[in-house]
């Protein structure tokens, strides 16, 4: 018998989205097809930023104020 189902991996085990009509301790063979992310599933900002593959100068993070506004920040701040 072949049955297709959806499940979520919680970091330790696969959890079926619906109950399975199988007796406990039944051995099964599993093929994994990682589906597309659901529209309502949240995505972290860092994941989105990494996927953009942005390029910039190596010192971007230390001179961000200068790159954004054209001058270094005041030292008094």
C-alpha cells in the first residue's frame, strides 16, 4: 500500500499533519520530498537578506552611516 501524506519535522521526529491509520510499531518506508514553503509560514529577516545575495564594500557594517548619509557620524553622539 502506498499513501502520500504531509508531515512537519520538529528537529527530532517527523510529525504527520493527519493521524495515520496504522497500528503502533508498524515499520514503514519513507521518501522525503521537501515541499515549497507555505505562503502563511513566516520567514526571518536574516533568511530573506541572505537570499538577496547583496554585494557591498567589505567595511559596509562599520561605515554604514557614511554610506547612507554621505558623512561619518558625529563623534559627540
